[in-house]
C-alpha cells in the first residue's frame, strides 16, 4: 500500500486540519493517521478541529486514526481527548490509539489502547493479537492505576510548569531556535552553521546526555534536534551543557570541536 506523507512547509512545522484536508482532497487515501500532539514538532490541534477533520474524513469514506499518546501533556483548559463513547459512536470511521508508556512513564509494561465503534475492526484486531497479550505486572498496573488518578493529574500540572521553565531557559541558549510544543519534548533548529549531528555527539560523549538528531528525518530540511523535558535537575544539566558547548564553539565551530575520549554507556 502506498503511503502519502504530509510535510509542513512552514518554519515552525505547524499545520491545521484545514491544511490536511486541502492536501488530501484529491488523494485516493483509505486511511489518515494523525499524531496529536505531533512528533517531533509538538504541533497540537484542538478537539473541535479534529472533529471537523473527522466529519470530512467520514464524507470521503476515509478511516481517521488519531494517536493521542502525547495528549495528556497538552496545556489546555478542558479535556481534548476523543476517547469518548459518544464521540466514537458518532464517528464510526474514527479510531483512537494511545500508548500508556508516554505520559504514565511505564514503557516497560508495553501497554496501549485502541478504541473504535467499528465492531468489525475491533474483531479483526482481536484476532491478530495473542490470547495473553499483556503480562501479569501490566494487568496489575491497570487494576490499580485509577486509584492514583489525582496524583497523575497533579504530576501533569507540575510537568507543565517545569516545561514552561525549561523552554524559557532554552531560549537563552545561543544558536538555537525553538519550535512551539505541546508535548514532552522540544524541537530546536541549530543555527549559524552548527551541525545537529556533531552537537548530538558532543552532548553524548562529553556530557553523558542523549538527544535526538533530526537532520536525517524525511520532511526536515536543515539542522534540527529534539530534546526531552525531564526533571528540573536534568533540564538544567542540558542547559548548562549547551551553554558550555556553544561558548566554546563560538570560537572553534562545532565541526572542529574535539570530542573527549571518555566512553559513555547508556
């Protein structure tokens, strides 16, 4: 099957549902997958606009698949999830998927959900998975996680505060241009001739910090990185390392900056 990707054409990699509808208007696609918030840009589209996209998809007999794995990180005044019985019943061509590992911080449990009012689709999915598709630890987690919902909401509010603080400090780093985000990571353009690949290597080998070099990603033209938003202490370590690197490379340039021979194991 042919994949027809959409690449945003603006500097901030932002896009709207209108952009998607215009782009795919003449395409004979059978399904449209939207990650919201997006990875790696962190672009976010509000629920009312997603529902408008769903209406358009329904009229064209297109299955709309919305990945909400980063949804809980979005800073909004009300719930933006499509995981609602009423919404799914009104949009039977809509499928919502969500990884539990992202916002809940339990990647080792390998948990996720897929929700749809399309009973034929759900039946098909059930036939294609193992009978014992989760382990006992993951099952126990699902049994108890609701008891900690208040703690989870409190942690999300704390995260949003830490994210705002981190972004403000990132803005002070020379030779970085930040892309607006509603996720748990920040995409940055590396400016002034610096190499995102070299910057990633320097951070890893000299500072024991792993970031994502995006320069080889399709649809990204230029030197870009993605950095995770972590604890305040870890965020400050990254900020200090970036100031240290760009302070040195302002005189020697990143392409000539010498890596230490110290080995790092991750």
